[in-house]
C-alpha cells in the first residue's frame, strides 16, 4: 500500500478497520464531478492571483479534464483505496501531470473542499427536483381539468361530508406541491454562497479571490465567515426537510390512492404498469407503488433526523462527524427524484372511475348542510334551529332507506311546513357542489378559476 498523501505525521499504515470506518470514497465518489469543477475553478483563481504559474494551471485544467473523462468512461475506477473523492482525484491528477498536481491544494483544505462539493451537489439536485415538481403539477392540472364536474364525496374524519368535484381534490395537491417547489427554490437562494477559499477554518494567508471562484461556480457570492462555513450543513438539512415535507404530501396522496383502489371505493384504477400481483392469490392486484411512496417517506424522515442528530453536538469548526452528512442526503435525493417520476407517471395513467365516485355521493346525506342553509336563507330560521330541523330530515331519510336528496317535498314538509318546493333542486349533489362558490370553494367555476391561477403561476416560473 502506498504512503497516504495527506499524513505527514502518521508513520505507519492505517489498520484495515480504521480504513473501513474512516474512508468515505465508497459513497462520496458520487461527488466526483462537483469535486473536479471546484478544483478547476480553484486552480484558475490561484493562477490569476499569481499563487501558481499559468503553466501549472494549464496542466491542472487539462489533467482534471482527463480525470473526469476517465471516471466517466470507467477507466479510473475509484476503488484504489483512497480515503475520499478529494484524495482520489488529486492522486490521479498528480499521476497524470506530475508535480503541478501537488500545487492544486494550495490555499485550500478538504474542509472547504467538501463543503463546496456537497453544496454544489445539493444545489444541482435541488434544481432537478424543482423541475420534476413543475412537471408533476402540470400532470395534476391536466387531470383536474378533465374532472371539474366529476362528483366526489368530500370527507372530514374519513367520513362523507359534502360533495366536491374530483378536479378540486386534485388541485388541493397542486397547492401542496407548489409550496414544496417554493421551499426548494427558497433554500437554493439562501444557500447559493461559495465555501471555497475558507481553507481549514480561518481563511488563508494566500491572496485568494473568493469572488472569482464564487462567480465561476455559479454562486451569488462567497460565504461571510469561514469558521461557520466549513462546518455549516444547514443547506443539507434544508434539502432533507424539503424532501421530507414533499414526500409527506406524496404519502398522503398515496394513502388516498390505496383507499380509492380498494373494493370498498374503486374510485380509481391504477394502470397495470403500477400495480403488482400476489405470489399466492391469483386474483390480486396490489397498489405497491403508492405503498412504497408512503413507506419511503419514513426513510427520508429518518435521514433528516439522523443529520440533525449528528450536528447537534458539534463544536466549531469541522469535525469528522460531518462525513456522516452524505449518505442520508444521497438516499433522500435518489428517493425524491424517483418518487416524483413514478408519481407523475402513475397519475397520468390512472383511470378515474367517475360512476363509482358519483354513486358514492348518494351515501351519507352530503347535501344536508344545503337544507340547513336553505332554511336560514328563505325562512329566516336561526342556523342552530335549522341544523336541528335538518337532523330530523336526515333521520326520516335513514328510516326510509333514502339519501336526503331523494326525499319528496311531502316528506320534507312533514318535517317542517316552511320547507318549500324550491329546496328540491338545492338538495341535488351537483347543485350542492356548485353552491359552494365562495373564493377557494369547490364549485366548478371556482375550481376552474383555481386551475387558471395555477397555470398562470406555472407559466411565470417556467
Ligand atoms: N471525507 C471528508 C468528509 O466527508 C472530507 C473532509 C475531511 N477533512 C478532514 N480534515 N479530515 O467530511
């Protein structure tokens, strides 16, 4: 085994066990592209500032391009026993270009290097997630548009409450995903600051130009305080929290899709592409995909709590504990990207069983509130009295085995003389849905208004 390139004080080789515990290359190799981009920007800055020669910079640029190519082609396999991706890239660079490679680490530490690489990784993936979120919102809008007249029992406490339309239900999720989108964007904006040039913890005596590297790497500016920067992992916590919240929304939807696929509901039929069979029961078609989305939400929550726990006891500045920041983030990011793609496809291809939804609206006296509202409006009856009269009408309907909307005028008049013929049309579920036409309400006109507003917003951010 070769002598470690970053251990001037350590004479003996590391024990195999230490290496297994200490090395992060097996997972931080995912940062290879960010590491090379950061090193290229750093070397160019060192040359411009006269800290290394122009020739050395040229060699480094060329060498790093080659390292990148070798990694992507598989020629450099990143399994040579290096401690981490930073050491691996530097070792390979020096093998290719010789002594100039040894100048790259001037005015830099792995502490600011890893802070940079990981932040770039988070920002890159933040962007991918926001792009997929916009596609998802688009798909929900398309489904909503087809179903602004499809009646669905709106629920509270998972009990039938009032009729709504299915498009309105879909639009509720677009509001959640819009907030998710804004949360990712907001985090990216806050964290778009460059750590490079902070060195180990306190800055460097070399005349570095941190604005130059920040600009070259697409950051708004350098961070303000190096001591904070080398151990700050808020940006990672933010993406973990944002993913957890987004997955929580997906999980709530998944729960609904699972219920809606059950025989008791049959409101939707997931495409065969997104359902699986049972190994023993030949008749089964299981909603494994929404179940997995719901289950993976537990895992991403675990990743968030794990990093919060790693960070809570760390004195300033860098501590090796923070090496534990990566695997959870990689896992949550991978899960988020995959879940967004799968959900998008599943919603686009799911069949909406309109007749079953509308039939379910005949269970539970969904338009009972409309009778109470009618009594308040047309007979000036105080709401609490109207509420009790309506309760009697519901009891009568139950006795007759009918829905409240199926009671005859005579039935209703037997409850209260003040009930007039005009109420019959109001108790119809569609009329009831359309009566809820206050701002943000379910009425088809209001749902269409919400769709238009969401589409305008989508256009404004695309
Ligand atoms: N692999 C390390 C990490 O992920 C890189 C930084 C190491 N710095 C140090 N001083 N040991 O945190």
